[in-house]
C-alpha cells in the first residue's frame, strides 16, 4: 500500500501541475447535446439528470486525465437528485480512478464516534479503490463536532493509504462569521489549524506530509500564507481560484519550495468554460470538451510553481 | 402547507411525548433472523446489509409509529454501504412518512452557497414528501462554514414547511475541543446559539418557534439549560439520552412551560433493546420488536413533561 501523499505527489510530479479539476454538474448549465442524449435513454427527471451528469463528468475525466493529478466531485450536486444521482457519483468516481486520476470526494462529512467511522469506511477507499463503496482516495471533513470526531476519519485514511481534508478556512464570503471569532487570542480557524498540524505531523512516517490535509480558500490570501506556515506538514486543498476570484498570485504561498504540498481547485471555470469568455467565442457548445481542455491548460500555465 | 413546527407540535400533542426514535442500523447488532432473511433475498454483501437495514428500520417504524412523533435515521450507517445503503435510506424515510411519522434526516450537511442549496433541495421535502427525493421533514446541518451558508437551508425549509437543526452543542466527549473555545467572552457554541436564535425568531410567523432548530446534547445539562434560555424560539433536538448517559432530569430544562419545544432522541437504547437488560432477560431475540416497544414505552414514561 502506498500512502496518499506519496501517490498525490507522484501524480503532481508526473503531470507537472497542482491543478485540481472540480466536478460540479448542474443541469441548467450542461451542454444541450448531453441533456438531449440523456433524455432519449432515461424516463424520470432524476434519471435524466443523473445520466447527463455521469456522461458529462466522465467526458471531462477523459479530457483532463492526461493533464492533471486529481478530480474533486462535489457530492451535493449528485445527492440533490436522490438515488439516481448518488449512483452516478459512484460510477464517476470509479471511472476517474480507472483513468488514473486521484479522486477527492467533496462531501464535507462530520459526525461523532462510530458514526464518523461509518462515513470514513464508506467513502475513503485509499490506495485500493474497492476498499470502500464510494471509492475515493480522500474525503473533505468538517471539524465542528470536535477533535475526537476527526480520529475515526484519520484512522481509516491512514490504514488504507487515503487522506482527509479538514475544513479550516473556507472560501465563501461569510466564512469569517464563525471561523474568525477570536479564541484565546487566536481566530478560531487558526486554532483548528494548529490541531490539524499536530494530527498530520504525527502520521508522516517516511513522508514529509501526513494524511491529514486542510481546506484553505484562495479568497483569503493573507490567511493562506499564514496557514501554510502554521501547518508545514499538512497538504492543502485550495478552493476559490477562478470563478470565486482567487488568482495564481493569491495561491502561490500554498506551496513548499519544491512546488508541492497543495492542490488548487477550479470547478465552474473548467466545467462550463464553453459558456464563458474567451472560450464561448472560440468554441461552439458542441465543442464544449475543447473548451474544458483549453481552460485546464490555461490554469496549468497560470500555476507555475516549479513542479 | 403547514409549517414544520406546527406539524411537529401536533404530533407531540397527539402522541403526548417528545420522544424521538433514532434509526441507527448496524449489521453486527441486528437480530439474526433479519440478517438470515436478507441473505436469502440478496446477493452481494452490500445488498444483504441494505435489505436487512430496510426491513429492520421499517419494522421499528411499525412498532413506534403509534407511540412517538418522529424518527431520526442516521444517514452515515446507510451511506457506509454505498448505493444499496442509500436506496434503503430513501425507502425507510418514505415508509416512516407513510406511517404518519415526521422524519429528521441526521446527515449533518453543510457547504457554501449553491452547494448548500443542492443539499437542502435534495433532503428537505417538508410538508410534501415528494418535494425532495430523500423526502425528510427536517435535516441536521453543520454551521462551521459560516452564517451565510445556513441561509440556503433555511430558505428551502421555510418555503416547504420543513425544518433544520443546526449543530450547536454536540453530545460527544470531545465536543468542547472546538465548541467551548472562548470567543469575545463567550464559548463559541454560545455565539452560534445566538445566531441560530436570531435566524429562527425572524421566521416564526404565527408560531412561537421558527423552522431553525438546534442540536444540543443531553450529556451537558448545564449548557442545555442555558441554551434553552438563549434560544427561546428555537426547537431543540436533544441527543445523548440513554446509551450516552443523559437522564430525564438532564433534559427537563429543554422544554417550555407547555412541555413543547424539544425532542429527545434515543437510538441504540431502543433499536437494540433486545440485547440489553432488562429486556434481554424478558424477550428472546426473535421477539426483538417487543423489546423495541417496551424500551420506547419506558422512555415515554421517563420523559414526563406535561404534554
């Protein structure tokens, strides 16, 4: 079994980029050809949507698998449609792994004790995709319930060569309403960060980084720079680049001297590039995959941190 | 459309109890007869487990539907088994609603903006069970991502006659590691509580309580009493009674003068009563439903708060 961080860094070095492609399917944004094809093969609305999501995401995987180390499906968009949606999520994850990509399931789970362990066992497959039904390499995790509730996730991830990313500083406009409250002279998220560093550094083994990562938004660059210092052994997942406003300069501090230790995510800017300039002028909606490829390559060129 | 709180209080008054039965199926705890029957009807391990979970939970529903106002399936135990598990969760929720019970889906979801809205639209059906594929009346929600991330959940709940329960003070031993951090002279969970009160009181309409509830553990009775005062317009969901150590005296302060405004949950102590004394001595494993009924009635008799 190979550790998550080793597999991740192998991928980052091979693809020579820390670009992470989010899979955020939304029915009203999909190319019309995908929806039409799904309508001809399914009956209920939920089945049409799920069929369309699966085809859309798998075709994105086909485009980006040679280009980037990992994809991050957003579980909520699949769950919204009930069982047909979650069936599609499972198939998309397995398809991406067969294509050689690492998969971070963005489901932000969190619960206590044996309940947290059930989530971990269900989602974090780690090195062997068949070790968990949902088959992900790593899972995003919410820390609100307490430090003890992270342990079951860490245990399963560590045992299976998987990883977790703990929400520390999210990218939304109101992130600070709770995360910035001052606790014992530190903003709350800074305290959470110190706990995450302690947990990850204790599990590094022969690697410099541990299996406990952190989500830190690109939309708060000063905090990102500070958090990289506070969590030297924690792999970062940086959302908020692109559509949410974060720039390459904003995320530069997330990386170590070797250009490793972080993934930068872009979802909408790649998934729906064909609807956005400059790609909308260059590609017809039927050529949406060319727009995905162009937007991915532009992001890769934008993130030049030496890997 | 009838508001969540009105439907909840109608149920509490009809059944004359605030007892909430959690549905926490675990394969190694189920009655052997249920597992054996599932094995004869299913092929893969996940399908056997899911079939057994569905039969177990639906038979608990049959026993408790005349006795209590609501059930609370724990999503994690179903998700652990992949799509067969989540299919079973959906069927259990719909079965419980057809039996006249309110259903609180305990999935502790949380995300930003349109992603939070996708979770809300998928889970919170409110008054019309068909308004969301998972079909729940209410959903538990994690506040870590910020106040703005609660809004999409509240909007969908309010529109559909559904509810949410925001995690404020959880029942686990390590709950305090983050929730008790002092922020501006208040423990963090007390600050979250004030936000939840503000959100719920603004949406009460003609009701005394709003659709924004809070999860407050019975295992911290002093905090529970204080939080009831801080959040007068917030319906409470109180876990931690029974197996986790909370007593009737511990939860008495959760109720208003009319005995309303709170639900007290018991999962393991009812689901697996046939494995525990005094029921183990009284009932054979094949009579596990009689143990469920006896444990539910004992809880109802224990929680005498005047409804």
